[in-house]
């Protein structure tokens, strides 16, 4: 199993000019949550240029479907990205979930107003606001997310107590 | 006629699919909506960790996170080595 190099993945996406918004455990960590996570989740823009960049950027890093048997006729290219939507990938840099649309947040353009600039691992990133992360977790409705949801809500309460908000 | 001699009844056209937008975002409850189940879970959240974390910048948190994950991966490798030595396979 490849160990995820969180800093390298975000550096790669940033240096490649990929339009994406960090969500999931890494975003929650940026806001102050203390839970471990083993992959990077981003919502990416599905405009043609961004898809082309994603294909070019991740191809050399051997992007492949995580958990799929080896040897499938899977090619990471523009056509594959256009014909799909959400990809859970393994790469040389670790596990990366590229999501075109997520429950509770929609697509990139819909999430953009609910994101903020943040520096993580020395890399400037767009990150979903804490409020939107909470709404996404709630909308997903998975039993395994209950504790995480409770942590995120507690985090939002503590931020409010300190005079900070949860973001839009 | 063998099965593989037959022609496909129709060819699937390769074209871009329309971008779906179906998340019902306008129906999302507010982030601080009360939920008795979540409230029950909240009692077990260690807020001291959150309070300490909030004293740091996102960049400081991310550096601590990297260090923590380095340790987590090291523990996982140790577990894998231990299982290999014991002759048991990887566990899910």
C-alpha cells in the first residue's frame, strides 16, 4: 500500500494549476480537526482545460483505480476523465480522490463560494469552509461519519467561542 | 454463427455527457442544525484537543499532521512486518 504524501500531492496540484478545492479529512485538519486521514480528497473543475491538465499531470504518476485488480485496461487520459466523474485513485504519491461532484456540495463551481484560501504543507490551497464540510458530512448520511460530524460541529462551536466563524 | 462473429446491435456513441447537477443543495440543513444523535456523539469528543489545535495556524496544523501520519505509517509498517514474521497475512 502506498503511503500518501499529502504535501507532494498538494504541491503537484498547485504547480499544475489545477482548479480544485480540498475537502474531506485534510480540509477538516486545516480547520483544526485532529483526526487521521489516509487520502487527499478534492473537488475538481470539469472544464476542458482543467481536465486536460489533470490528465497530463497525473499520468506520469501512474494514476490507477484504487482497489481495482491489476491489469485492467484503464488509461488515465482526457477521455477517461470526461466520461467519468468521481475517481478514487492510487498514484505514486499516494491515494487521491478526484471528485467531480459530491453530495452536499455539488460541483466545483457550486462549492467555490463556500471555500477559502489556506496554506497547507506550505502550499496555498482552496479549502471547503468548515460549515460546508459539516453540511457535506450530514448530507452523506453514512453511519461511519457520525463521530466525525460530531467532531466538526464541536470544532465549529469552539471556533465561535474564540470569536471565529465556520465560514459560509 | 459463433457468438463472437455477431456484430454488436448498435454502436455506443462516444460523446460528452451533460454535467449532472443533482445534489439538492438548497435543501441542506444549516451546519449547526440540532440532531440528537450527533449531540450524543458530541459528548465523547475531546474538546481539549480541538482547543489546542485552534491555537495553531493551518500551516502549523498541517506540519504536525505530517509528523503524526509519519508515525501512523511507521506503526502500520511495523504491524505488517510483525504479521509477515508470524506467517499471517495482511488484515483488512
